[in-house]
């Protein structure tokens, strides 16, 4: 015969029952949602053929507002462009300014809202500061970098570091970077948006309960003045009295 089993006390039975009830009532956390595969397309990088004479004329014409020392910023003739004033020599692109309200704002440039970004620059400006500037009605953002002999073969938009000025005031330095997963998620959410502004839900565990991501998207006329000068002029619908925005890339 085997050894007699020791009797189980009433306290042990109560503990075992409580453990069983606790285990059965615990609901495992739901699995994380699968990441959606990006449907953004690769930019086509098409270039239109232009004659040399026309290209030089356009370069000189578009450089007037920048090099004329007597003009004042509020009276610049090359302010906001609308659909009726768009210069056919430029290229129309999609531009998005986005960022957490208490974080830095980033600029994303795409051939179309459904393409992968061809340029992403993190600007030395907080999103809420830029929003206040936009409320003034006219915003001029200049990204400047130093011209050096060893940069002759570097495309202007491939420069890694920029000095940022907003309406003539230096705000710090901007950095070009590859599009992050968060950048691509924002572009994916906004791929059906051509023009508009609003907020997107942010990461509350990182930015806090008020960590919304603000964005502003518009069409821009991209004009290449020279290998050391490019400008993005925001296009607004005809009759719209919204803010004017121009973004200058300059190598000096």
C-alpha cells in the first residue's frame, strides 16, 4: 500500500480556489494592431526639358525679390500664388508642415500626396510658434547653407544642415533626414488630402494626453532659380484670403 496522503487544510483549499478565480478572471491584453503596409508610391523624378535661354530668363526674373535691397517684405510682388497666377515654368509639388504642438515642426515635400517624400527637413521651430506666425498672414522661411568649393556637385536639397530664418529672425538649425516610420504614417493618413490643416491623434504615452500632431498641407510652386537657389510658393485657391507662405532654399 502507498503512503497515506496528508489531508489538505481548509486554508489551503480557500487559497487554491481564490487563485483559480483570479486566474480565470484575468483577461490578457489584446494583441497590437498590425502595421499597415505603406501604399505610397516612389517619386518618378521626371524632369521637363527647358531651353537654356528660357531657364536663364526665369532665373533672373525670380531672383528680383531676393536681391533687390529696397523692397520690403510685406510688399513683395511674389507673395502667394493662386491657380490663376501660377507660373508655368515651375513644378507643382505637395508640401506638408507637421509636428507635435510642443515639438519641432517638420517639412515634407512630395511629388504628389500619394508619393513617398522626396525631402524631409526638421526645422528649428516649435509647431505652436509656427502656428502663431501663420496667424500674422505672411510667413517667409529661409533655409540657408554655406557655399563651399567641395559642394559644387551636391544638389541644393541634399545639403544636410541648414540655418533657419522665419520672417527674418534666426530660429536655429534645421536637419535633413530620411523619412521615419512616423513620417510615413502621417503621409499615409493624409494621402487623400490636397489642401487643408488640422490635427491628428498623437502618441499620448510620449507627448502626454494633449500630444496632438498638427499639420498643414498645401500645393506649392517649386521654382529653381539656380543650383544655389530654390523656392516653394504656396498656392491658394482663388479668392482665399488665407496666410501666405514661401520657403526659400539658398546656398550663400
